[in-house]
């Protein structure tokens, strides 16, 4: 199974089209939040519909810049991973939407306690022995994926603790635009491909015993 992860779209459907159009084969597209730039359902639907011209199977979490209508749309369309476990290609995809409180108020913010509770809810649906992929707009704490330009780490301690305990195969994350890269927590690959306008995407080939987790550019 080939999975493509896109992060921080911010309503730029044309970049989604360009990025996915340059990939030969995709079984599943996963959005790691901020589908819109302070937008709602219509903007999110436009982004998803653009992705569906390349790949019909879509999963997503919403980000801190997405208004509540985005999550409502994802739930109605059967695409939301927030607080849920969805099985695909022999993997359990679990997710949480939103971010921790930001310096300026954004529409979709939550606390560490909420993250902890929601992750536990999602993990409860994972069948025994099924490998997990975590999708979280907010990155885990103390990785290259949560570090601001000045060196300050702003990730979630609750998400990191969840990864340390459950050791998913990978965590697709977003939110911190300058923190593009791949890091590890134990056996888990943490991947932030950066805003989609740069043409980068997370590439997961989960077909073989040796998993490929990379950041590629369209």
C-alpha cells in the first residue's frame, strides 16, 4: 500500500493537484490538517475533491486554522480520523485534529488533557496485532518536527507519550511550517513534509516487510 501524506494545504487546491499529479501510484491520501486557511466546509471540500481526481481513498484530520465546519464535513463524508481508528490496507490509522493553544487565537485549539483522552479513545479501536499509523496536526514534543526557527520546541507532550507507549510505525504531522523533516521516537518515524505549496509530500510504501518512509518533492 502506497500512502501519500499532505500537510498544511491552507486552501491551495492547485498545489494539491500539482503534487498528486506527479505521483505514479497512490492507494491512500492522508491530510494532516489545515486543509483551509481559516475556512469552512466549502473550502475543505474543494481541496478533497481535487485530491480525489488522483486517489478516491482519503482520510484527514483538521488543523488549528480550520473552522469547526471542516471537521463536520470530514465526519459526514466519512473521511475524519479525529478520535477514531480506521483500518486500511492492514494498518490502523488513528488521529487527532487541532493544535495546542497558539500565540494568536485560532479556531481549533485543544489542551494536552484533551489530546491524551482523544488518543486513548482512538487507540481503543485498534485491533490487537494490527500496526498503527498516527496522524496528528500537532507534532510531538522535542523532535525536529516541533522546533521553531529560534530553537524552541512547541510540540505536545501527550502526543509524544502516546508514541512512546504505542510505537506506531509512523506519525504524520504538520503545523510547524519550518520544521520539515523526519525524526524518530523509538521505532516510530515522525514525518512533517511541510506546506504542500512547496511540492513536498510524505511517501509511505507499506507494502513490504521493510517500510519506506520518505519526504519527496513532486
